[in-house]
């Protein structure tokens, strides 16, 4: 498996756009590459399409709305990763498959940002969430019409694949071809950013604490999207 560092070295336009539907996606899926790209001189922009307002809250909200809580958590996560340029839109969580306005806005945003590389879900959506798949489809369609832009799909291998990838979506997950080996410091920042989304009780989902993950989960995996290839995907019966 090739190193992500040599891959990033070949990208002349050092602007990375990270696109995910929900707050916490960016940290769990790409917290390592966000840091590595910034270390290598990339300007990194993180775009979240929704406020995650349909997510269950596992803390005392103290009168705050779900959107308020998750926006505050996103701000803390971005601070822990060192990201200055991040944007959170307010499109309907869980309804991206059925709505269109966000698609037009995302298309314009990508064109205006003119990134050298875009990081997002592949067409498995990893968990099979329809928002994940819908976002990936739109990004793929936009980038197919652009030139000089690379697209990286998050992927998983080993123990993290067993923890995170839904079995129904696994056959659509692209096999990783690129590997990122995080330093202890990068892993610490990543997992502290993940756990900044404390309302989501991600420790239970990941079945571990952030400090244990810092030591044994220090890899991220990616595959490069092939724009000319026909891609398979399926919207599984996902309960939102």
C-alpha cells in the first residue's frame, strides 16, 4: 500500500476540500489527513452539509437545541485539529437523498473553491447512511466535469473496518490503496477532535476511549476515485 505522503507530494494545487454530511464525520474519517495536509503546506477547507440535527444526544443539553450543541462541538473539534477554514451548512439532516437545493450549492462551492483534492465518502457511505452516499454521488459528478482535481475516498482496513463499516455496505467499500501512518501527536489530536463531539457518545460506537485509540489506531486509509470507471452503489435499508 502506498504512502499518502508521496501521493500528496504529487498534487500541485495545494488546496484540500474535505466534504462530509454530518459533524463528527470529518474527525472520525479524516482527522489524520487534515493534519498531514496542513503540515505539508495545503490550505484545508472543511465543509459540513448539515448540523446533524437528527442525531441522538447523549448529554444534558441544558436547554440548547441539537443544532446548537453540534455546532459548538464542531467548533471545538476544528480547534483541536487546528482547522481555521470550516463551514457548516444547515440542510436537512437525513434528507439529502430526497432534496436538491444542497446539490446546486455544493456544486457552486466546489467550483469556486477550486481544490486540488477533495476528500469524502466513497459510494458505500461506510455505514450505508443515505446522506453519506448522496454526498459522495454529487461530489463525484461535479469532479468528473472538472480537470486537474483529485478525489480521495475514505476507506478502512483491519480492526477499524470491523468497528466502523456496516456489513451491508462493505461490498461497496473501495479497497484502500493509500495509507496514512499518524504520529502519536497526530493521533492524539485526531481522537481528541473525535471525542469533542461528546453528545454523540462515540466512545461506545468505537468501543474504546480516545487515549487508547491514540496508541492502537494510528492509521487512516484511502482510495483514489477513478472518474472514468462505472461505480457500484446501493441505498441500503438504513434507519435514521
